[in-house]
């Protein structure tokens, strides 16, 4: 009993220290990493005996996490999903501009299926899908015969009312779509773009772009109007087209996603990264902010030196990190897949075992070290996070290619990526240690693992 109490006290101390480091780090790192640190701080705040009075404030002990790691992972994933934020985009353009096709090509699930839009005003519909943290405010299609002042009034009403609602309702950016197949830019388009730009940033999207010469001509007209848009127009083709026996691949979707991401407030970029299905790199970048923050927390745990056999004390930090990365990537794991992967991670031959082996090798080349210290704990956690990002990225690439990754391949892929990432990061630690002591880098080579 005394040993168990001692362990709980040690966990409590390191969680408190993780919280203090996170608060200090929030003053020194970028907004993205700061948000990751806040996630870790929230996890530390829920630690046992931290001042909460109810069961909802009581975080699981290491022993409880180890007893049912899959349940802990699922709970942390749900919590991370709820904390993603929510992005809102208004999309407009004349009938035939291809707005719905563009929307469904950008996002990881169809958001503009016919008949599911909820009317907001006469000219605006709201499209949303449970589990996708983006709402699209769409127009069924503007007809040239419609009174533009009425259309503009509806748009402005929708945007201004979003400002008076909850933060999750705020419209952040507008896409205005012009079909490059039309002969010219209508005065109607120009006036609506100007009206929208007075309220929110506007990205002008040239859709169905298969003729660059015609697109260039439209861009010249747009340029002459000095429209208040965010950057140059984005040329897009949402779906593959075949003309005269030649296949034209989709284009411009990545540029549109990246331009939108650069405009969105940091608080909702993680939500947008989750929802879009085009640029895996955006998801990975947001996930690396989580890894950086989790490494800080793991380093705080290691500030109270951990004997190598007790490395499981890092489990809450590491599983929480993996759950948050899963939320950012928007991957639907499913209960069976979650249980299989997480049990494999912490079971015989999983990350905990491999991590202890790797840590033991790293300790041999750090003079005087016999326990997992802050540097080793941070390195193990960073390597695991990077490996999991690689796994999630590979899963999405295969899914996009129509070849989903079999469950049986997930754990071996992750463990191999973990060892490679650890070797790379551990080599840097070894070089740092050797430089600090002025001694040659003796001992077992990380490359021999």
C-alpha cells in the first residue's frame, strides 16, 4: 500500500510540474503549439486529488489507464474531438458554377449532398454533417434574374447574425465561385464579391478550369476591377475530366485548402485540418504541435527520474497524445480497431516494450544515466508521436487510393516507424550528450537496434 501511495504522489508531482511547464511554454511558443500545451494542461488538471470535488474532475491513475488503455484512448479521443473548434465557410456563385462538386471534393465526407441543406434565408442554406467540424453556408445557385440587392442583403444578414451567436457559429471566410466556361465576368459577380469582402475575407475560385487561356483572360478582367479578394484567384478542377481522349486531373484543390487555412483563425485551423480531405500535410502539421506539447509533458514526468521498468508512467501522456492526433486527422478508428491497436501498443512486443529497449540503449550512451530522465522521456514520446503521424498519413493515402490499410498491418507499421524515429531523435540526443561532456560517443550504437 505504501508503494502504491508513493507512486500516486510521484504521478501527482510530475503532473503538477507538467502543468507548470505547459503554462510557461504557452508564453514562449507559437499559437499552434500553445494550443497543444493547453490540451496537455487540461489533462493534467483532471489528475487525481488535484482539487476537483466530483468524479468528473478525477483523472485516471496510471494503474487504471494500464488496466483498460483502449477505454482511456477512446475517452481522450472523444474529448479531443470536442475541443477541435468549428470552422464556417460561406460559398457563393451563379448556378452552374460547380459549388457542390467543389465542396464534396474538398472535404473528407460529402457536405453538399442534394436536399440536406437547412434553409437559413431565402438565398442561403446551411450544410453540416455530424462529426465534421465545418459548416458550409451555401447558395442553391444564384440566377442572373434575381435581384442582386436581395441576395446581398441575405448574405450580409447571415454573416452578421453569425457574429452575434456562439463563437462556433462565426463565418470566417467566403469562397466565391466563377465558372471559367463563361465568356466574361458579370457585373453581378463583381458587386456580390465586393459586398462579401466588406464582411469577411473572400477567396475567388475559378471552377471547372480546363482551359488556361480562358482562365487567364478572366483573371485579367478580375485584376482590372481591383477586387478586395484574398490573393490571386484559385484555378480549380474538382473532378477528373476526359476530353478528346485526354484525361485532365483535378487541380487547385490543395491551393484552395492551403489559402483557406492561412486565412482562418488559429483557433479553428485544427477543425479545418480535420474536415478537409485534400492536404494531409495540414493534418500532420497540427498533429506535430500536439506531439511537441506532449513531449514537454513527458519531459516533466521524466524530471522525477523513472526507473526503466516503470516507463508505463508515461502511458497517460502518450495515449492522450495519440488520441488527439487521431482527432486531428479525422480518422474513424471504430471500437474494434481501437482496441486491437491500443492493446497491441501496450502489450507484449508493443511500444512500451520496444520503448524500454530503446531507452535502455539510449541510456548507455548518456554518461551517468540509469533512469528515464526528462530528455529520454521527451525523446520516446516525440518518436511515438512522429511514428503515429506517419501511420495516420499512410492510412489516408491508401484510403484515397482505394486500398485501405488492413488492421493487421497497422501495429507493425507503427513499431517500425517508432524505431526509425527514435534512432533519428536519439542520435541527436547522443550527439548533444557527447558535445556537453567532450567525450567520444562510445557505447552501443542506436543504428544497431
